[in-house]
C-alpha cells in the first residue's frame, strides 16, 4: 500500500517536472537572429536580444540573454516576450537594464510573459 502511494507520488512529480521543463523553463529557449546588444556601464554584463521566428503558425518572440563578462558563468536567459519583434536595450544603472518596456534588476530578475 505505501509502496503504491510512493510510486504514484514519484511518477506524478516526474510528470510535473517534465511539463515544467517542456513548457515553462526559460533556460531551454535557444537564441534566434541577433537584434542588438549592449554592455552595462561598468562592463560587467552584456545583454543581447534575439528575434525568434516560430514559423508560419507562431508569431515572433524576443529572447534576452545576459552574459557575465568578468566571471566564468554560463549565459542566462533573462527576458522572453511573445508577439514582439523589437528588442531595445537600455541600461538604467550598472545592475538594472530595460528591455523594451520591462525593467530588470540583474543578475537575478527574469521576465517571462507566461508568468504575468
């Protein structure tokens, strides 16, 4: 009885993790065509925006990628917006970037339109 409950719980958690990875994990998105890139005023970060073309049945989307210039860290996806073709970047200060209308405090804050 307990083994059946544990097995069911493990399978359920596995399915939930798979759904999250497949549909909601911003890190698995791949960059498309480079739109622009801007380096932070202090030179620690670079943000690039990419236009992703989903094909005939899906609208354009913009992906923003944060690169760490001074640390040996992997680049991080920080911005994902659907129904958008432009990826304007402006730095507010050394740790705050604006991508289109979204202001992000980096390196920890992430914007994903699916989580509004």
